[in-house]
């Protein structure tokens, strides 16, 4: 469809410069610390920039230790490996720490959250999401433990910067003696309220000054037994790449630091007693992160303003914004998303790699909206495709609030077919959320989407 010649879009001009989904926002500080690393010749995987950002991020998130790594994926891998080793013991060099074990994982997330389970020889069991935050459903998680009572590890991601229902999830994990790997790659700077009545309050709160009557707000990245964040180029702050492992355990921090530097032993020659990885962050990447950290709250404020403008701008359309629990969480608003009401959806089908949609008056679809804004030089994305629908994981178990989510109906048995993640993937999309987008530019995006429903 040629949207520029479509009568619905008459008078709208394409953006001269691309409006990105979420691109890096640089300031002058980054150059200073990168230049210092180069001028002092500290350009490898040690240096002041690395030490400083480990200190600063640990302080911001409220954990005792942070280990700077080459990517959020590396942090998730080592967190998952470490959890497996604690649960099942050290693996032989040609085996993973989760070999033959099942792990409960967020279903709607980027695959970096769950691939480490495969790296370590485990099998991911995907847990459906709930509609209040689009994160792991505690009801489905509890159902999963009735089906797979031997599972001892949960990996949860906070989608698009919105915290999941962590108090309930942590309580369920505690009841089943399970560990949690928290993927806070998308949610650095987001906060979650832990009540003083929670059974996991004392477990999660370490050096903080506690108010036993009121509970307290905690940062995502501090809520699991093992935690990971990302500095990928599209994140709330960036190093162009990079990530961190976060923990309150000195032993865990030292183990991850060792593994990330090829597990070298203290010997005059290269000696190795464990499998290691080249996962350490460079001092140059750390310099960029160091320059970004002072602007974290500013970036969150800008992202929130974008979310609010979309919410107000779409008030007269049959759509809703990605939700959050305003009483228990403060998102970082990394990405703004919308969900089209069911009765406002046009016929719309997808294969693994293609999609087909038509236009109907007063209705639209994610495919039409994304194609329309792209035609005017703005970037959006589909909602992350659920992991249980991915070709690589189609044979993995999937659990919903009703129980086993696979094979629920046939020619003789009617099933409800509940699958919240698939429904949000079908009806939702991610909007341009670049914090350098001007108000006028965002209003033009909003107008394009209005005309899709014309």
C-alpha cells in the first residue's frame, strides 16, 4: 500500500530524519571518559572507568556488588550458570549446569533471557503473562509448579521497563525453594514496592534502612537471587554494548568475575580449572556508560513524558497503552506500546516471516500501523513474539493460568485456548519512543495512527 498517496494521509509530510524506536542519546561526558581511557592507554578489560561504573550502578540499584560484562546476554548466561551450579553442583567441562533440568521462564521477552538455559543444557518451560503488567503471571507460575514440582529455577524479565508482580513471584519461589534470575535488561531505573508483610521482605532487603511498618521501594535488578542489566545501544542508558551482573554475594561476584576472564587461575602460566568465557567489558565501553549514568533519571523522565503524550493522544481511539501497576511499581517507560481493542481489529494474519492485513473503516491492525509510520520514516516494532511460539522452542512446555498450554483442544474437546502472550502479540505494537523525538514529531506520529483508523 502506498500510504503517501492514500487520501487518509493527505497533508502529512515524511520525517526528514528517521524517528527511531529507541536510539542512543549521547552527551558530552561520554567523550571525556573514552578519551581518558585512550590517552592513558587503559583500553582493555581493566581500568578506572570499569571500576567506577561497577561502584555507581551497584549504588543506584541498591546491591553490594556489580560486575561489568560485555553484554546483558553475558550477564544472563553467567547468572543462569551460577544458579545451576548452586542448585545442582559444578558441571563437567563438556556439560552444562542445568543439563536435563527444567527452568520456568518468562514467555514474552527477548530470547536473550531464555537462551542461557539452552547454553547450560536445560529445558525452558514458558510461563504465560498476565494482562496487568504483561509480565510472568503468578497464577500460571503456581500452576507450573503443580505440573513440574521439581523445578528449582525461575527466570523473569520485566517487559519494556515495567516491573512484574515480583512480591507474588518471589513468594511462590520461596514456597517451592526455587531461585530467581532477574532479567532487568529493559528496566534499569524502574522500582517496585515490597510490603513489610511479604514473606520475602527480609530476604530481599540487605543494607537498606527498613521501615517495618511501611515496606520500601526497591530497584529492579536487586529483586532476584541473581540479577542482570544491559547497556545495549537501545537501552535507557547505553555503552553501545555491555551489561552487568548484580548481586549481594561477594562469592557470586568473584565467581562471575573469574568466569568472565576465561577462568584463569593464580599461576605464572595460563591454568584453568573451570570453563571460562571472554565476557569482560572493555574500559572504553565503560567510559561511555560512565558518561551516561548521570543522565539516567533525565532519560526516564523524557520516556515517561513520551508515554503520557501517547496516552493522552490516543484517548479517543479504541486502543490502550502498555499497562503498569501504579501503586506497586514505577516503570522506566523504556518503550511505549499500544494494544488495539479486539472489536477494532481488522482481519490480520501472520506466518513465521510475513503478514497480511486489510483496511476497514474505524479499524486497524499492528501491521497497518507499523507500515504507515514506516512509510513516513518512523520506526515501530511488533510486540516481542512469545517464546513458546518461536520455531526453536515450539516443542517446549508452555503453562497458562489454566495449566498446560499445549494441546488443549481437539476435534472432540473444546478448550478455552487462553494464551495472553499470543493475544498481546497479535493486537499490540511498540511505538517510536526515542527520547530525542520532539513534541511536534510525536504529534505527527499520533496523527498518522489516528488516520489509520479513519
